[in-house]
């Protein structure tokens, strides 16, 4: 509805709601907006708009602690979400982190942070991902996740894939090693590595610190147990063994227990390194088994293409575990390995593969002559369109880096790279003020970071 159509009703007071007492948030907001003296809070150190939005998002996140859901909040009660968030955020970082930790128990870690903080996490990882005013809140959420969540390859950390595991939970360690979860918990408690009051999903410990202990407890398994443990069907397992993708740890043993569970976890983590997280298989996502069947190729062909970097779009589907959770994007697999597809990536797929936020950025780079592209016929639509071939991609990677490609190349987190680049004075590539996203000149990055 256009404003002028309701202007008279607003002026006359016809659209006024019922009077109510102001909330603590509204009093603080009004005083700060007017520049009036007030009791300062942690939020006063941050821009007003971002602080107010964060209060609302945090208020929504806290609803489950009161047995409520976002859909329970009608417009008439929306102001209370601001106040609920303000009551916690105004007390500072420690109080915010304490409440975020209480929310952890509301879901399983394998479902990802979005299952626990749906509105808050979605806004911080996407809508406000590049807004500097929201950086304090993104940093706080990142710290919470890195300190209390057993994140590993295939998980998402504020919109970027996790490259390697910092923390294990009792459950993830059991899944990675095949050690009985009850036996493992007793050993970890005896070694004082976990909080005995936390459940298996959330009792976390430093993955590196626990590596030696876990190594002493591993028991080799049979092929059947190995496949079941890692979510691999027997037919897929046989194909992977035949093609040399999976190999037993022991070859001369008389026992059938020749498979090391850690090799299976390492195999899956290798496929999921740099992967995104999806809640369900939609919009072209499918398992490696399904993709290979559709294209009439071997699963090993897809796996080798992932390892070689020719297939970039890989995801972990939270609805499944192990090998069955590894999903690939059919269009990309078809373009890379399908016999009737061009051996290149569409501009959209290439954008996603290198971690640029929006396809418009690669379109601008191509249009402005910074990156080459190749015009080819789309085999399905028969229309001519722009693709990034391997040769085009090589030119891109020789000149530019993104936070994702840099993190993957050097085995570090993108969160650690962003402040290093900023402190070194390295700014995103932006000649004439044109926005190409978080894209950097490779020469400037290598010079500044000494890599």
C-alpha cells in the first residue's frame, strides 16, 4: 500500500495502536537516539541500527528457552523479541555466550547451527555477512561455535565451509574410530578431556589433544562393519574397492578384521573438505551413487574429480551420515564428466565453486575484461552462453584469490585470513570503485602474508 493512501489515517490517529508501557529496550533505544543520558551497556559500543537488529535476532533465537517458536510471535508481540534480546545482550559477551550455549542442547550438532539458531544464524551468515557493523556479532557467534561445537569437514561456519576439525565430541570421535561410545566416554572422562555433565553430542575435546588416546583404542573391523559404519551400501563399497578408492589397512592377515575405521572417516572428510551444508537434497543435489548411475560412469570417476578440484560443488546433507551424506551438484558433474556436456563450468557454478557470494561478481569480471570466458552451446537449451573452461579458470586462479580458495590452499580457516588481510592493508580488488566481492589480487596477498 502506498503511503499517501493512508497518510490521512496516520495523521488523524485512526491507525494508532493501544497504548502500552515501553519496554526496557524501547527506553534505551529512545534515549540513545535522542542523545539523552542513560545507563551504558555493552551495546552502546556498537552502531545503533546493528545493535537493535541483533537484539531482535537474539530474541528470536532465545524463544525455545521459553518453549516458544518464531511462528508463535504475532506482530502485536514482536516488540518483545527486541526486549528479550536486549535483556541478554545489554549484559555483554559472557551473558550472550552463556545463553547461546544453553540453546545448543535444543538440537543435534550434525544438523548444523541453523537448526539451533535459525533466524539469527541465517542473517549473520548471509544477509549481514559483509556488513562491518555486524562484525562484532558475527565474531561472537563464530567464537561460540568454535569453542563448543564439534565442527568438521562438511559443516558450515557462518556461510563458509569448515576445512578441518578442531573439536571432537564423544559421538563424532566414536564415529571416526569405531570405538564403542560407552567405552570411549569412560576413557575420555578418566583422562579429564571432557565435561562429564554434558551428553555425548556436546561433550567436546580438542581433536589433536585426544588423537593419541584414540589411537590406542581403535579396533579393526570387517568389510561389512566398515561399510555400515560409514554409510556405504555394499554395492558401492565393492565398486570403491575394485577401483582402488578404498583399501584394507592389513593385506596379509588371516582375519577378516582388516579395515581401519579411521581410513573411512578420512575418506569421507576428504570429500567434504570445503563442502557446504544442505538441509535436504533439492535443486540438483544428489549422492555420488545416484550421479554416477545417471551419467553411466563409475563412482570413482566423481571421487577423483573432487580430489583433483575439477568438481567443486560438494555438500553434506544433514539428513544422512557418512558416505550417503556426500552430495554433488548434478549439473556440474555432468559438465565435468558427462560425454555430451561442455568441459567447462557455467558462470554461476564457477562463482559458487570459488566462494564468491553472487554470480554478478564473476559476470562483472568477465564483462570488464579481468577474467576470460568461452562462448559455448548449452547442450540442453541449444543456446550459446558463457562458460569458464579449465584454461579460463587457470587465468583466474593465476591472478586472483578468494577467502575460500586461499583457505583451502593453505589449510587454514577463512575466518583467520580475513583479519590478517585487513591488518596487512590488503583490500578487495576494486578498480574504479567497482564491487567484485571479496576478491583479492594474488600477488598482493602473497606479498603481504609471505606465502
